[in-house]
C-alpha cells in the first residue's frame, strides 16, 4: 500500500476536479464526502487520544500546560493548511 501526503492528495484531487469534473453537482458531492471523511478521521484520532489520556497517569500542571499550548499551535497550523 502506498502512502501519499495529504497536501499531495488534495493537489491531485483539485487538479482532477479542475480538468475533469467541472460539473458543480459532482464537485459539491465530492466536497461534502471529503469533509465528512476528514471529520470522521479527526474524531477517530481524538477518541484514540482520549483513550490514551485516560490510561496514562495524570500529568503535572507544567506538563499539562505545555501540552495545552502545543495542541493549540498544532490546531492553528492545521487550520491554515486545510
């Protein structure tokens, strides 16, 4: 199985849509389906993270603060890219 970076996948899909699928209804269906799948994957990852957090010892206040700040940075970074 070959792995492809999300940015490469999105570029390829947009190229295909631009050059081959100009139908507005097809584009709308694709966009909705793609967003649903990305949201499903996000929820799945968050669930796995919550499971890991529940199984881990409680972090101290400094570690918790650091992880909170780091997660905010990652969320901001993800929102800028897609």
